[in-house]
């Protein structure tokens, strides 16, 4: 088996399974959407064909059962019910496990009860059979979303009409399939392509054996046959090309659309134009937009490219520094052009690492649906800002923390329908997850409209564990942060979702490891909001080089709103802390030398630079000795020793070869903020 081809199949199969789950999750609300039904069916159909071609017969055969159920739904022979979707989602979960086993070279058989459930759906022995009660009677099952009033058109009837109505005149294609001789050695069965073509319509297949040598010269592992297939089917060319998706080299398939039936052995025959305007009918069948070509690139190669672009940026800064020392003369323009080109190359390589956060969000509707079934709660789940771009590495590492927060919102945040009704709330709770850009950061918000944080209960638990002194008030901001402590839980009983004290501390530690922050805002009786702020990328940043008591540090420029010079007499002392009045606003000052050297908060005798930033909706000034200029920083992670200090987000090599630590102003300001 060709390893590269198998790897390509596994990558494609995971994408198909993700598309299948997304289609199933929306099926209840979009049951009358023919295009959505076709897209969901096509994901299962393509996976089945691809698995068969690489020799993974158990996966192909099981997927065929899923495909058969989806085909009945698409044709209007089966109603869309919550129970049917639950079974199909279980089938998708099994395919994920089977795929993971196949990666390791093992085979996973399908559970007998799941096989029986799929067969029961197909044979109409379950709740998914079309309803037979009169229209005036209520349906046997209530669905929170997507339920239509009795007076609405019957979506099942519409689906039947769409299934039986022809999409246009049937098309006739001639396909020349001449695979390369090494096809069999790659583990691909050419007969699988022929079988899939037969499923699409009426196919006539003719084999060509002219390239087959005498028996004594034959190499058994060479594929020397070719085929000509005449296909009559109501499909577009794009769907036909999907059949040959997993042929890894071009030139093995030629597809031609022909107007009249042609015998396989006969050449095309010119015929007079028919009165039927088949060319004119073509605009009624618009061709789907051709997607932009995509190239799969190994993640390590991409990271290597980003690293080299960063090294080029450092060398450019170094060259500029040398030019400033000795005088650039006639090379000034060249150095400036090189710097611009290096910056463009850096930005382009960073964009290659960016993926829409939708790749993370798409997992959550299924999570919420399963949790709602386990808890008996009714949940309206909404997603916003899914197109927001974020570094691929961050997206991959955010999955577990976000699932922890969602589980917390469902279990601790939302009330049961009965509790909500008693409080005058709608019985269906709402969870909203949204993302958007804030400067050089991405903000992710998880909002629920549940009961909010019970600060008194959290405080009692914190005092009993010795985490807070007994005289602490519920309004103390430290109370809310207790839920992020390891082993902390307010649940009195250990259940499947909570009570073990595991979860939110993992969220906090993971977010910190990504150079981000997580904060909590809660209003009793109204709900809770978790706010996560993360850097756009973990690779490179534009930074300001600052000096504090002879040491140089890099500050991400996206965390700085503005810089200003500050004379000693322009500072004041308030509540034991230094502050400055900036445009009639009192701005507290965090002094880096006081933070790093434990020196006093006495004002400096010399003029200093103030970096203005924002924390908790308030302006804060970070005082440094000197502002040295702007640099491009390639961020390297710190080892375990320094990595535990959240105020440092990494290290970078400057143009002169020296090493500088990268500061995280948000964490630094949070650490120096006095308790209220």
C-alpha cells in the first residue's frame, strides 16, 4: 500500500466525516433544503467510494449503510426525526474510531446494535418512518429547533417532489479510463471506480486489453487494462469528476459529454440538430463555481518556512543596524526595499498558518446536542464570527478548553426548563460562542443566559479549602477566580459532567500556555460570560524594543495603544500607587523596574517612557526607561523554568545576536493589580 496515498485518503476522510456531522446537525432545520440533503449524502457517498478503492472494505460497507439511509431521506421515503439523526451521528462516531484504527493498521468491527439500528431505519421499523397520524394530531416527538406549525407545507411531501422531479435532461458521457501501470501497487482497485459509475446511472463498460503482453512477459502487479465507459445519468461533470478524486496523478481519465447514444465501439456520428434546444437549456443548469486549487502542505514544512521568514526579518534588522553605524550611503534604498520585502514575506507566511476559527466551532453543536440529551435541558446554541482567522496551532490546542467551558455552561450555568419557567425565563436556554479581532488579539466569548455564578457558595467553598481568608466579601474579585483553581468544584455530587474538580484549571493553564488570558463576568440570574483573549499567531510579532535598568525587552506592538514621554513632575501618588493624568484621565502606572527589581515606587528623577495599554476596560501605563525602536521578533518558547512566569510570552534573538525576553503586558498588569 502506498503510504502517501493512504495518508491523503485519511486526511480527506476526516474532512468528509466533519462535513457529514455538520450536515446531520443541520438536517432537522433544513430538511426541505435539497442542496443541503445532497451535500450531506455526497459526503457519505464519497467516503464509501474512497474507502473501497484503498481496500478498507469494512469502512466502505458500513458507510454504505449510512448512505442508504441518507438516500431514503433525500428521496422522501423517510422522515427526518431526532431519533434518526441520533443514530446517524452514532454511525459517524463509529467511522471516526474505525478510521483511527485503520491509521494504525487495525480493523474495527461495527457494533451489532448500531448495524441493527441502521437496518431498522432503512426498513422503516423505527420512529424515522413517515408519520401516518392525521395532520391535526400532534407529532410524537417535539423538536426545539426547526419545528413547523401544522399549517405549514409538509416538508416530507416537498422532499418527495424534489426527489422525483428531474433536475433536467439526462446527460450522456463517454469516459476513457486508462490507469497507470502502478495503480495496483498503490493499493487502488480500478474496479471500484467502475462500480461507483454504475451507481450513478446506466453504464456500458468496454475493457481494452491491447496493452496486455503474452503471459510469460506479464507482471502480475501491473495494471495494463483500460476501459471505455458510456454513462447516462442526471449529474453534472463536477459530480462525475468526484468519482476519480483519489487518482493522485493527472492524465488517467478523460471525460467527454456527448449528445446522442453511441455504441461503445463506434466512433462519434454527426447528427442534425434536434429541435429540442439542449444547448439553450444549459443556462437553466448553472455550473457550480470551480473552487480555487488547493495544495496540501505538511505542517512541519510550513513551520519551517515561517521560521526562515523570521530569520530573514532578524537579518534585515541586523543589516539596518550596521548601516546606521557605518553609514548606508548608496545602499540606503536597497536596504529599505529589502526590509519591505522581508516584511511582506513574513506577513504572507503567517497568513499561511491562519485558519478560520470555524474549524474549531464546527465541533461544538454536536457537543451541545449530546449534553442537552444527557441533562434534559433545552438549548439554543449559536455561533458568531466563525470566519475569524487564528493561528492553526492555537486552533488545534483550543478544542479541549472550549469543550470544558461548554460543559460548565450546560451543567452549572443553564437551568432546567422547569426552573427557567418558574423564574419567568423561556424554557430554552441560550449559549452563544463568538469570536472577533481586538487589535493584534482574537477575543472569544462564551455567553450563557443561565443562573450566573453563586458567589456566596463559591466563597464558602473557597474559605473551607483555605484559599481565601474568612473575612473575604462575596464582591471580592478573587472569588470569581476561584473556579479556575485546581480541584475546585461547587458540585455536591460527582456526576458524569461535574463534581470531580477537573476542568477550568485546565482551561486557565492551556490559555496561559498560548500566551492568552481568560476572565469571567457573571450577573446572578442573568448568566455568565467567559472572555478569552489570544494572540493572532505564536510565530512572529511586530514589537517595541524597550530598556529597563540596562536590560532590553520586546513588547508586542499590538498591546500598546500609544507611547508618551513622562517627566517626574507629571506623576502623582494616589492610594499608594503612582499615576499620571493623560488627557484629563487618571491613568495608574506600572513600573517595570519596580516589578522586576522589587524597588520602591518612588518617582524617578529622569524622564521616562510610558506605554499606554488597556486592562479590564481601563487605561494603564507601563513605565520603561527608554524606547529603543521597532523590531520584528521571531518568538521562541521558554523552557519549563521561565515558562511558568506568565509575564514572559517567549524569547527572541535580536539583530545583534543578543537574546531578549518578550513581555506580555496583559499578564504583567494583572499581576501587579492590587486586590480591591
